[in-house]
C-alpha cells in the first residue's frame, strides 16, 4: 500500500520525466547540467536508457491480482518497496536540506537511503535522520587512514551497510561541467551571476541556507579545500581485503560491470555486489549496466545478493531489473530531479509514483508478490538467465 498523506500531493510530478522538466526550469543551468550530465558525448548514459526501453515484459491475463505486495527482505532488513535512494554527492545543490528530505522520505516509505562520502551533510546527521534506513558510501582517496577514519565514524554512528565505490579511480571529464565552469567552491563569473540571477527560486533559497560543501572531508583535510578531481584509486584489492576484515556489517561493492571482477569480489567476502556503470558518468564506452546484469548473475550464482542502478526511470524499469537478475534496485538522478523540482514534496511524489508503477506492473504481468518476479516474465529471456530459475525468491537475508 503506497502512503498517500506524506506532505501535500504534487500537481507536477507524475513521472521521472516530469521531475526532470520542472527541475530544468527551476535550477540554474550550472546545477542542472551537473546533475544530468555525463562523461564524453554522454553515449553511455543514453545507452542505459535505451536498453531499458528495448527490454519487454510479457503481459499475463485473468489472474487474481487485486491485492499486491511490494515488501522486500534484503540483507537482513525488510523494506516496503524493492528500491531505494542511491548515493549521490552534494545533493544539497539541488535544493537546501536535500539530504534531510531524502532521509525523512526513506523513513516514511521504509526504503534505504545511502549517504555519499561527498555529501553536504554529515555521517552522523544522516544516521540520526534516517535511522536504520541509512547506508554509507565510501570513496577512497590517496590516504587509506583518512578513508578508514570515515569508516570508523560510520561504525560509531551505527551504520550497518557500507558501500565501497570502486569505479571512480579518477573523476572523468564531464564536458557540461567544464563548459559551465563548474567547481567547488563556486567561482563567481558574469556568466554564473546571470545564471543564478535568472533562477531566483533556487538562488535565494540556497543563499539563505548557505552554499553547500562536502562536509565529511573537512575533519580530514583541515583548512584545505576539497579537491573534487583528486584521485580515488585507493579502492584497490588490498584495501577491499582490509576493509572486509575491519567492517563487521554488510559490505557492498559498487560500480561493478565485469563478471571476472564480480567473482573476485565474491571470493573476498563482500556481502553484495552493486552492478552499476555510475549512470554513464565515468566511461562513455561502458556497456549498459542492464546488459551486464544477467552475466554477473550467472557468474555469482542464483543466491548471491545483487543491487542494480543506472538507467532506472520507472516502476516498470524496477521490475525489469529484478527480472534481469537484481535483488534490489537503486535510483539516483531521478531523486535529484525531484529535489530540484519540488524539494521534499517532489521526493515523496516520486517515491509514491515509482511504487505505484511497480505495483501496477506486477498486476499487468499476473503477479501479486514482488518476490515472484523471475526471468520467465521477460518476453525475451537472456541466455545467461536460462541456466536455472534465478530469483525464485527475491528476498535475500
């Protein structure tokens, strides 16, 4: 049952595309392009979307689907929906108080929300806002000790799920950001001044609250300015093994598109693998993440937990990802669009919309339980998923 009474109803957001269009109008171009932009010619980001469109589901008829259940058990915790909020840096650029809005929505709808190392809210604050629904995502820079200090803070704050992101050894060149002169902190230029001045809704609210910054690095860097383009290549195999020894909670490795890498990560003892090509923001020649998902499922076996993101824009996409081998799905950009469009109300509207779409997709395919989703509901099942009835239960303890 999708909650109806969280904040007031949105009259603008009925889909991710609605959120994108409203956000594009309200946000300065610098900020909107930072959110939507990708690397290179942005082919990888487009590939993620178009490949989802090419996957079709087989409708089924005359089934009793009046009552449907989206509850999902994943890594020992029960969630009311089979999707959550992916880690994203500097969410407060989309709207002041964005991280808290995401946390409160995660609590209200009982879904996970993951705080990025590069967030503009502290590790401790997110845990207090979202409670057990909060996860923490780690970037590893040149100093292993500084990175482990963040892990220690997450442990002391009570986090149980830690995501290690491994697909950003170096931040890629994102041409929109380069052309717009995006940098942190902002360097005011005549072009940027006009951009902000013509978007007063965002500008006045942001100035009132203060320009956000990646706050979790401040204790590590002292008075030094955070370098967004610094190397993050410290996330190597040696670090993963050490992290596995130190972190007693669930350890998830994010940014995996190689079956060989997935097998090795599984052997190290990670509790789950997060299949993602970073939304096309890192390598423009990367395969669509949804295409490699069934290959990785085959590599790790039927029972190993897999999370998926990259290109998910609707409830139908959520079901497609589950049918292609995922146990749980995350969304990033759509929530940033929703924040930029209507703040907290936009986030709540989008979660509600995605949940209703997911439930209606079950009805159209003749299912009543989200954990009944299997490759058999795909109109064309990838050969990798024909080896056995993968995902006969999507619940993963």
